[in-house]
């Protein structure tokens, strides 16, 4: 998280970051992440036939083993729709502001 160099929050934010580092939480989180990655790597099927079955299961959405499923465009379609609707609304409001400003400028 970035803060401006002269922000009034910077001193307090730096203090909290130092507490987290000094408590060893960053090192702990790093080691936990490495152990989790090793665990996932061990659980990932190596055999090509098993891998294709796992891929098919993940695509069907029936992953019982707790493995993660890669997101596709179909999964993110609603996010894109919300993004586009939000942008269209922002454009409409911007155009209304321009016309509103011109009307009050003339009057």
C-alpha cells in the first residue's frame, strides 16, 4: 500500500509495518506459503491420464479433492458486464454534467 511521503498516516502506517516485521509475521507467512505450495505440488497428479481426468473434473465444476480451478472468461463474464455497465453510467453522468454546466454558464 502506497502512501504519499508527507501523509499524516505514514508515520503510524510505518510503525505498524515495523511491528509486523519485528514480530516475525512476514517470515512466518512466507514459510507457510512455501509449505502450502509444496503440499499442493505433492497433491498435483503427475500421471498424464490422471491429469486429464482432473482437468475434466475441474471443468465440470465437481472438484472434490479441494484443488483450485482455473478461471475462464465464462467465469468472469459477470465481472466484465458490471465493469461495462459502470463505465457506461459514468459516461452518461459525465455528459449530463457537461450539458448542465453549459446551461448554467449561459444562464
